[in-house]
C-alpha cells in the first residue's frame, strides 16, 4: 500500500466529496456561543461534515474530483497532521473528529486500499449501455449519486 500513493489520494478525495456519514450528532456540554449564536447546554447539535469539506474558503475547485490535491506535490498541499483522520483541524473529517470519531477509520482505510487495489489489479471493468457516468447527486441521506453505477467485471488474471 505505501507504493500506491495515487490510490490513497483517490480514496481520500472520494471521501471528501462523499463522506461515509455526512452528518454528525453531538450534545453541547454547556451553554456557549458559536459564530454569534447562543447554544444552550444539553442541546443536540447536527454538524454537516459534507458542507465543511465543501467549503470554498478551504478548497479550490471543490465540485471537481481532483485526487492530486492529496499528493505531496500538490499546490493545495495538506500536511500529514491535516491528513490524519483524527479531525484536529476540521478541514478534512470524513470519519468525524476527536474522541467521538469513528473507531474503525484505520481499518476502513486499510480495507478500502486493499480491496480497491485487488479489484483494479485483477479485473478490467466495463459499463453496459453507457459510456459516461452520470454523477448528479440524489436526494438521500448519504449524498449518493442519483442513478446507480452498474459495472461488469472482465477477469484479467487467473
């Protein structure tokens, strides 16, 4: 996996555009002000992770799929501290943040890398009846694409 930095960048860019959980629910521990708005203690707060990772002040060309932004040579370079999934700078938090973040984030990243690498290495992929993928977003909770992407595998290695 260390020899596949572009695959890592593709997965991270995919999670930026389509986080596994686009919303996080937290309970405010005490009364506080957030951007000038009063939030009463014990209130449940819904955090829009999807919107945070689509902030035009933090990302350029935010609607475009650009995995290169996660590579070391990128103009929009993100340091290793910012790239970790602990959510310390809130620019990139696909698995939540802090002690309430997803416990399976490391396993998820390892499994995604391994599975996608094996699928790409072992098979060629084709779509029946379509040449272009329609990436328009649906109305669901998970920010999934509107029309399902159906691919067929062609075995390359035996």
